[in-house]
C-alpha cells in the first residue's frame, strides 16, 4: 500500500528531538496478543488502569494509530482482511518493515503523548491483529514483552458467528472462525521462543480464578498489584466461559425447532 506521508505528518508531527531525549528511555512496549473475543479487551483494561498506557483512544482499549492506521490500513490493507484465510504469510508481514518501522518509531510517542501518556510509564499495544503481525513487531521492538491470552477455539468461534465486525459484518460460519482462531494462535506460538519475554495466559483459567493469574502477570511486568485491581477483577467471572456449549444448547432447544417450523409455514 502506498502511504501518503505528507497527510500523515500533518496529523502526527514528530516531537522535538531534545524533548524526546529528555524523556525516560522506555522504548520497548508490552504487546497484548490474542484472537478476537479471547479476553484481550478486559485484560488490557486491567493493565491500562494499573499503569501500562495503551493509548486507548478507541473501543477495547486500543490505539487508533496502531490498530487502524498501521496494522489494518497499511499492513493488512483493510477490507476485513484480518478475518480472511489464509492469514498473511510471515514473508509478506516482514516485507512491510522498511515502510512501517520508520513511521512507528517517528510517531508513536507523539501520538501517545497527545492521549495522556506521561513519557515514562510502561506502554503497550493491544490488537488481535498482533497475532498475525508478531514477527514484524518483535523485529521492530526486539525487547518487547509479549502477553498471549488463549481461549478455547470452539468458544471463540461460537462467540464470533453471531457478532458484527467492522468490514466483515456478521459471518455465521463456525468452521471459518475456528480455523482462523487456530491460525492466529499458531502464529504466536511459532514465534513465542523468539520473544525477549513471553507470558501465556489461559482465558478459562483467568476467568475461573483471576487474582493469582493477574498477580503472576503483574510480576512479569514488574508492576504493583493494588486494591483497585481487585475491583476490576470483579468483572472477570466463570460465566464468561462456555460460549460453544451455550450455542449447542440454543440450537437444540425445543422452541428453536418450533420457530423454524412456523417460519417455514409462513413462507409457504
């Protein structure tokens, strides 16, 4: 994709060099990776409200600069390509390094500062597309700490079959979503041993007993576990588990067959 640098520069001017060097050197982000509907949003909310700055200027505590401009528009080309199979090959992902890396390094800090970043705290990037793009991001930021949250692929697929997604709409195809989830997960696993620091979290374990897993994660990031953290964890409950089972139960509900029969009769 051809990038209009002039248009972008007008939106996000580079910060003054002397000011940049006056800030605490903390150029290595926390990368939160995980398939859509796998708990990345609640996890990032907890981290963002405990001192790891994610930009959070759009839904799901994501950064518009990274999620939309860099990842979706420039690298993946938009048009719902994040949801297409096969996922972008590693070679094609890495082919964007020469065009994307300079933009990220020149502009990420200016962008985060305008949204409230203090220039010193830990900072991070949250985007499910990071699963596809992880080979590129750990090349740009070799010291990044990677957090990978994994959810049962059946549950992910069940939750996505009825959910509207921008540029995709509602794609009621369980097998597609399951295969996509497995591809996203495998890409991260393939590069987990190439990460400077890697932390893997089971969504199901997190929902069943969030406090000890959150404490382990905070220790990994070297951030304190505060009283406010427990308040945030009240939203993490076992009721979040089991989307696939609920889908099967709904499909087998006797009322469902009666509704289908009624609709057939109505349609003649």
